[in-house]
């Protein structure tokens, strides 16, 4: 059930485990669907021996897409009005990702209730991998 204005409070947080043990296969599938074949995300030898990373890592937009699931689960389909952020750390194969959305503002725009959320996604070590914001239309 989507968020309702009457049930929200400033500072209220919602948390969800979004993915457990992200797989290399998911990174390659995302590369194929996005058209972004940067070898940092798909080629272990390039990522480790040439670029010096411990492994291949997820596309930032894959991390953002995974994070968006929390928001769309909270507000419902077709209600998101803005979503953005920054990638703050790499997501490596085997990582678990948990996101938290916190209510920053509840307002009306032209008679439509809007919620503004700050969003943070962390891995299993509580290392932040994404920090962002979202706004969405909500029910009364």
C-alpha cells in the first residue's frame, strides 16, 4: 500500500534489503541492457590488472536502479516526480545492498500531497554506495 500523508512524520525512515550477493552475471546483464560495456564492469583481468581494482564492479546506474525499488515500493507506480543522487562507492560481486529512505518534507503542490525523501544505500559493511533524494506524489 502506497505511503499516505496522514501516516507520515518528518524523520520517519523506511529500510529494506534490496539485493543479497549481487552476482557478476547481473553486472553483465546490466551491461547488455544498458549498452555500457565498460570493461571495469565486465572484464576481471582489465579491472584488476590494468585498472587496479579488487574486482569488476557494478555500474552506478545499476546501483541507482536497485535503490529505486525501495522508493517505488513505498510510493507506488507512476508517482515518482524526481530521483537523483551520487554514487559514493563501488558495489562489488557478493555485496548485499540495503537502502533507507527518510522523510525530509511533506508538502502540497497545487493541492497534491508530495513527500521529499533522502535516500541512502549501503553494503553489508555499512559502507555507503549511493546517496540521493526522491520526491513523489502520495495519497492523503
